[in-house]
């Protein structure tokens, strides 16, 4: 008789349909937000990686351009250009002559007068375009060349 002393309560267990729907909406919204954050971080990481690759190769590209200008700059050309690639990075540069100068006048003891050295220094304005994996960067700088005579 002790068993019948407490009446059974008709308590349903589980979630209602509304509770399940609200939980689903919250879950899908949080998954969507996390995936958007991940996508943005991935795109930023890829862009940063392209910038780092260009920045890593840039000193080598600048050294090559400097050598090209100094070897080609001895001619009478006032415009120089070249297109090449290094480590899967394509680049194109063009240089235009800004100024042509000589060293300062010096006293020549044999002649007993001031002499002006020949025009052997050239100042170039260089424009460089670097392209890698859809990223294009533009640089502008000045470069000096000279002749050995």
C-alpha cells in the first residue's frame, strides 16, 4: 500500500517544438558568424602572404634593376625599360633620365686652372610594377648611375 500512496504525475519529458526551433536558429546563427569570421581571416592571411612574398623578393628585384640601369645607362638612351620575373613574381620597370651631372670643378696643377670633369653621373626616375597571384604593387624611386671614363 505504500506504493499507491503517492499519485503518479503525468509529466511529459523532452523539449517542445518551439524550444527546438529557437535552439536551432541560435546554433545556425553562431555557425554562420564563425564561418564568416574564418573566411575573413583566411582571405586576410592569403593577402598578407602575397605581400610578404613580394616584400621578400623586392631587394633582389631592386638589385637587378640597379645592375640593368648601370649597364645600360652608359649609352645615350634617356629611357630604359625591362620586363622579367623572379621566383614566380613578374615585374616591369621603366626609367627615364632626370639629370646628367659632372663632378665639381677641380684645379688641374698641370694646366694651372680649374677644369670641369665630364658629365658622367646620371639620375634616373624609375617606376616599378610588381605582380604576384593577382596582387599588383607600384613603386617609384630614383637611381644613380655613372660611367667609368
